[in-house]
């Protein structure tokens, strides 16, 4: 990888740009970093630290149906993922959000690793986990 290369963003198509923006702002701490006006709407960039989401308004109503942790089809993003230090606290605050799977414990792989999957206003699966960390034996 080039030394000048770094992560940029994930782009999401949204049926309701306002609802999707509010979801990521309220539940994951994103803020509006830029909006680009188009003839038929706008593109909104949300930022949280070094992570950006690029939101596109879309009139299409096609949903990709997959498993509770996201669509399994090659070439389709399975889910977005966020980490928290307090999954139970997040779940208390987010009790109104639709949970598609979990919470599940992955103690057999990594003690203390737990995850829950929910969906955003457009049906994109979002994972929230606690306790995951790199394997120090293989991390570079």
C-alpha cells in the first residue's frame, strides 16, 4: 500500500436522507461535515473521527434481503460495524431500534467479545460490538 493511502468513506443509498442522517448522528456520534447540492437533491457527508459516511438520496425501493447480520451475496456490503465500551448501555439507550440478531457472545473466540446487529432506516445492517481487539500474535 502506498504510504499516502488511507481510508476514505463508505457510500450509502438512502430512501430518506434526513432519517438516515439522523440515525447515524443520534446513535453513532456522526456530524454533518459537508453537503453537496445536486440538481435533484444533495449528497451528505457525515464524519466521526477519521470515518466518513457519504449519503445519497435514492428513490429506488429495492432491498437486498439477506441474513440477520447482512446479505451474504458477493460484491454487496454485508454490514457496517461500530465498537463500544458498553454494549449493554448502548442497548438500553437504543431500545427502540430494530434488532436483527443478538446480542451474541463470542467468548469461545475472544473472552468478552459480544455483538448485536440492527438495521438503519434503509435496512442496512449495523453491527455494534464490545470487547473485540486484534490478535497481538499476528497484528502488524
